[in-house]
C-alpha cells in the first residue's frame, strides 16, 4: 500500500474546510430577525389578572405560531385533524358532539371543552384536572391514541423540514438552529394562542354590569334566582359553583348526574382517577356557563342535548351519592321561573367572540 505524504493529508483537510465554508449550514436560522413584540391580553375589567408563566411570556410572534399549530393537521398522524377539528372557533372552541371521534373514527369518552377564557383556569385542565398548565395540556392530544394518534418525534421532524415553521420558531423563540425545534416550544406557542381566547365583554350580562343596557324582566328574575338574591324568588344555588365573572369556580364537584349508588360504579371516575381518592370518584371540574348557546350538548359526557334538560336535572336535585354536593337538591321552581333562569344564563352569550379574525384558521 502506498503511503500518502503528510502534505497530501493537509491538502485534503484544506479542501474539506473550504467546502464546508462554501456550503452554509441549511439548519442555521440566524439570518432571520428575532425581534419579538410583547402582547398584552385585553379582558373585561371585571376579570381577574391572567397568570402568565414567567418562562413563556406572550408575544405577537409566539401567538401567531401557536395559532398555526392549532389549526394545522401536521399534528395528526394522517394529516386529517388538528386541534381545531374538535375545538371550532364558531362553536366557542368546542364541537357540537357529545363525545368527539379522533383520526381513526373512534370516539373518545368525554365531550370537547370550550376554550373560552381557558387562560384563567389555574386549578388543573381537562374535566378531571390531570394537566397542570396549558403548556403541559398541549402535549396530550398529539399522542392520544384516540385523538391525533401521532408521535411528537414525528411532528418535530415534520416541523423541521417544513418551508415556514423553522423561521416561525426562530421569530417566536429566538432559536439559532432548526434542531432546537422541540415539542416543548410547540406547546408553549399553542398555550400563548390559547391565552388570547378571552371574552369580548360584549355579552349582555357584561353590558348590564357596565350599565350600558338593562335586563328584561325575565332575565332579571333569572338573575335573582341564579345569585340567590331572594325578593320573592326561590334560590337556584347556581352561583355557588358557577360564579361571576368566569361563571365557574373550577372546583371538582359531583353534581349528581349519574344514577348509581356506589362510588365505585361511576362509568367515568373523573377526578377520582387522578387523586386516587375514593371520595373524588364522579367529581368533575365545574365548566363555565359563558357561551352555552354554542356549546351543546352539555356535561362531561354530553348527555344533555339542551339547556331544558340541564335545568330539569337541577330542578330534580339529581341522584344521591355520598359525595353529591349539598347544594344540589330539588329546587322549587315553577315552569315560568325555570324559563326565567334560562333567559338569564343566555345573557352570557358572546357572539362576537366567534368571529374575531385572530381566532380563525390562518390557512383559509
Ligand atoms: C378528537 C378531539 C380533540 C382534539 C383533536 C383535541 N382536543 Fe382538546 N379536548 C378534547 C376533549 C374530549 C377534551 C376533554 C378531555 C378530558 O377531559 O379528558 C379536551 C380538552 C382540552 C383542553 C382543556 C380545557 C379545560 O378547560 O380544561 C384544552 C386546553 C384543549 N383540549 C386543547 C387542545 C389542543 C391544544 C389540541 C391540539 C394539540 C386539542 N385540544 C386537540 C377533544 C379534542
Ligand atoms: C354544587 C356545584 C354546582 C351547582 C350548585 C350548579 N352546578 Fe352546574 N355544574 C356543576 C358541575 C360539577 C358540572 C359538570 C358536571 C359533569 O360534567 O359531570 C356542571 C355543569 C353545568 C352545565 C353544563 C355546562 C357544559 O358546558 O357542559 C350547565 C349548563 C350548568 N351546570 C348549569 C347550572 C345551573 C343553571 C345551576 C343552577 C340551577 C347549576 N349549574 C348549579 C356544578 C354545579
């Protein structure tokens, strides 16, 4: 075998170095500008301050990326579904199904939740509270076997190869190289978008609070019963769990919808499966009553088709179990009072929320 002289090796090395200089690293993103614009959430004056995690400040660029990811079927295994398949803007970010089928057409066991004001929910996400934050929650649907049935490593590879996403991740998070795209950054962006989904303050209820308009007599009667304000009307107890301004306490409660005796017999144990406490079986997170006009059917399993069925449940007092909340008992409301209560809860309807351009798909 002939030996390569030392200067020959040096020459080869030189050529290699020159080549790598000529070919810039295709994954390098530093030529794109990183200049994020801070974003301030605008909410009705009565709302509490939204808690924004220190490690995920909201920016125009982060929200823009999150919105794309939310509407992009790139997240699902067969590119047919996105988050927005079950959380539709024109249904207040839920769907009109009792339970939602995923990409394989198999039904999940729970009803998709409205994402209106989801940025304010700090006592756990999902009906059972199993996710601690929106950043954590956003990781679930992609690998959920029934929902998007994909793997994050595949999604991240697809995002790296995409013509637009590497630049968008750079603009949102200042990454220097495509290899820094990760599921955590994708989840952060989605969470930023979700925190923008806030009530417009134009629901009749909010306008009455600001004394811009008045309730009708029926709505006013319903208001008195909802908040237990007396004056000749029976208490309906609703506000103990569905309190203003978000119309939920976000506590975990058994409101007696299941016709069973034994706490081990719940078809879905809800909170109990997370805390492993027997007494939490059948408890679910109190949902908001804002925008009910668009979020039927109701309850965690979508068992009630309309608000009349919901009110009939509360008037009946529900089914008794050891942990059914004491505020759920047979209400003494007349048919007229029931209809007044319904008129009041429908003043929480916020149609403007459905058509805000920044909440629609960026792909249309
Ligand atoms: C196949 C339908 C489906 C898809 C796709 C889907 N979701 Fe959901 N979503 C649901 C259901 C059902 C629930 C309630 C599940 C539970 O409680 O176990 C839910 C709950 C949530 C919640 C909790 C809301 C709250 O108030 O606690 C958030 C946030 C959410 N989804 C965001 C997303 C995001 C982001 C995506 C895309 C990455 C997504 N969803 C994809 C059906 C879906
Ligand atoms: C003790 C607490 C409590 C009280 C009082 C209460 N609720 Fe609820 N409400 C809940 C819980 C918990 C759920 C969800 C239960 C589930 O899905 O399993 C719920 C669900 C609902 C839903 C379904 C919303 C959706 O998006 O699916 C409506 C509507 C509703 N309640 C209206 C009312 C009205 C009206 C009153 C007064 C008559 C009332 N609630 C009183 C705890 C309560």
